[in-house]
């Protein structure tokens, strides 16, 4: 029984390492990814959500972002996932210095952490049910299109992944 318990304790660490894809080929120094600038205005995202051991669902997201006088972005997104009814998701993101941002998300439990590194944007937060969400977005040359790679983990084990292309309108 102790060997089984030890295996269960190491499984999340091994799974997290094995399931973390490398996006190094998408990293560049420019264009610089500002979430406030990119998501201010209208955006549309098209992608696919792979729920591990189940199936792939198409995802369509239409967003509208407004920037307040203090620099805070409010982004309202209409999300369609497969045959599910459309749902609204609201982000509030504000700069906290340098290339760092903080905020809230209607899907999150607690704060949303955001960091920009050249053309890369890293977003991390917790969601209901003990889920941990991590996103890597990469702004493409021209600044009008970004790719989004999102991974959902529970107990350190990857349970779903989203690959999406987001375009400014």
C-alpha cells in the first residue's frame, strides 16, 4: 500500500513535466504583447478544446474590451463550446508595474496573474473544482493575431488543452 501511495504522490509531478508542451519556437522579442492594447476593442477566437480521454470540441469566442482611465481592461467574452449554450466570461486586468498585471476573471477562484515577456503573455489562475489554468499566448508580427495555448490541470495532471487563434477585428 505504501508503494502505491508513493506512486500517487509522484504521478502529478511526472505528469506535469510530461504534459507541458514547449512553445519556444513561438517566442520572440517583438512585437511586445500588451494584454491591454491587444484585447482593447473587438476580438474573435477560434480553436479546439481537447478534453483528455474524451473528445475535441470547437470553441468560438467573441470579445469586447474597454480600457478605463486608470488603464484597467474590462473584457467581456461570449464563449461557445461545442453544443453547449453560449456563456459570458468577464476579465478585469490592470497593470501593476513593468510587464506584470493582475486581475479577476468570472471563471477564476482568486486572482489572475499575468506577465508579458516580449511577444509572449503568460496567464495563470485557479478555477472551481481544484482546477489550475495556465495559458501561453503569443502575439504574431503585425500585432493583430495571437495564438493561445491553454492547459487545465487537476492535482497536477493535465485534463484538457485548448489551442486557439485570436484575431483583432
